[in-house]
């Protein structure tokens, strides 16, 4: 089993989701009369997103004191609310002939350089065109069922808009071995990020606890209590643009981040907490970069967070061979870096 604390941006869990538990009957009493129903429900059932609750309302899965409710825009009334979350319908991904950049392949595993824009496996909004669809076509029947029907071969994932090196299992023994390595954090993982400003000092370790934000359940945040331990080492490799004021931060920077844990959106949260969010990150950006940096982003055509999984190293779970793979950031990041260097 892969580490259930890995998700999305960095190495991701196969059993964790930002949305609700499924196949459950949830109950809560709501006393916030007059508030929009979907908002009141989201506060009462924090494991369910507002969008998910709106869909459940449309499906007649929400009741107040036994009465079926269907309109999320109506005002909430006092009462006991029940939400029945249906069990998931297992998905069977289909093989799709999508070109892959293969860095290494043998009988047990395959290492690829995932492009930005490709989801690791099918999910709502990304049912096709995923790495799983491509792997099923590339590897054939040997992949089917390894690690589960819905996500065969996948032991970790990168966020859809994060590019870089990923490994997938082609046999059950490789899947078990790789999952154990990720669970033990016995993997070398280094990411390259282009940031607004630069973290200070220029080299250091960020050790915090990360958990769901109390202000926005769709985001993760550094927490004083709760959450899980998260450790990232970082090095500022290059800075761009003179500080606006003496002693201030540069306009942008290239930062290498090495993960020692793999919490949800760990690098994005940690760099943002240091006042140097990743350029192009719509979720954790927390402010607009300087005008010259905005112009460079537009000219480079960057439409995602400037984050690339550059290095992945591990011991082959079957042969025992030490493997290490390194790739350069893709053209959008390289172009942006070149433009920033001219500031």
C-alpha cells in the first residue's frame, strides 16, 4: 500500500482524496437557519465539498428530518440532515495510444517523463488521456489489475499540471516493492520550482505540519497542531531581477526542493509559507508577481505552476539495482527561466 499521505502535487496517495468518504450515511444537526443550504451543508459535513453536496442534492441524496431536499440555493432550516453518499462505481480505464517519453523499462517497471497536463489516472474531469490510459496501450495486458483495476501500475502520482519523472509497476512484486519504498520515504526526489521572490535564507530545511486548511478545505496549509509532519530541504540555485527595495527579495528565483516526506501539495505549501510561492500556482500563489515577471510568464506561455519533478532515484525492488533518473524542465519552464534571467 502506498503512503496515504502522498497526494497530487508531489508523490500522491492512491487511497487519499480531498473529497468525501464514499458509501456512507452521514448525519448532522444544522442550526444555522437562513444560510444557503449548500453552504450550511458544507460546514456541517466538512468531508464533502460544496460541489459534491450540490450533486448529491440534485440526486435526492440529502434529507432534512426525512424530507428529500433538492435545491442548494434554498435557505437552510433547523433540523437533522442526512446525506447518503453512494459507493463509487469502479472505473475500467481503456487503453489509448498516447506517446510516452520512456526513460527506462524492463519486465517489472517503467519510468517515464510525464508532461504537464496529463493526469496520472482517470478521475472526474480527466476520464481519458491519462498516464494509465497510455500505459495500458504501451504495456498491454501485463499491466491489467496490478495495484487495482482503476489505477493499474500506479504507485505514486504527480499533479496533473506538474511535469517530471514518474515510475509505474508492471508486476505485482514491483508494485509491492515500490509502494514500500514510497511508504518508507526511501526515494530520492528533487523538484525544480520557479518562484515569486526567493525563500530566505538561500538554503535551508522547512519542517512543519501540513493538513487541510481551516479556512478553505480545498487547500492544504501549515498547521500549528494536527496534520502530518512535512520536511523539505531547499536550495536557491539562481535569482532573477534586482530587489525593489534594498535588502528585499529578488523578483524571482529557481529553487531546488528535496522531499523527505510526501504530504499533500507539500512543496507548493512550503514555498508559499516562506513567502516565495511557485509562479503560475493559482491555488497557493498568494499575490501577484512583479510586472516584469508577469510579462515573462505570458511570453513563455506558462499556464500552470512552474514545478518539475527533476530527479527520481530508488533501488529496483526486484533486481536490487540502484536507479536514478534526471530530466530537464519542459520548454515552458525553460523559456520562462531564460526570460527571467534577462530581467
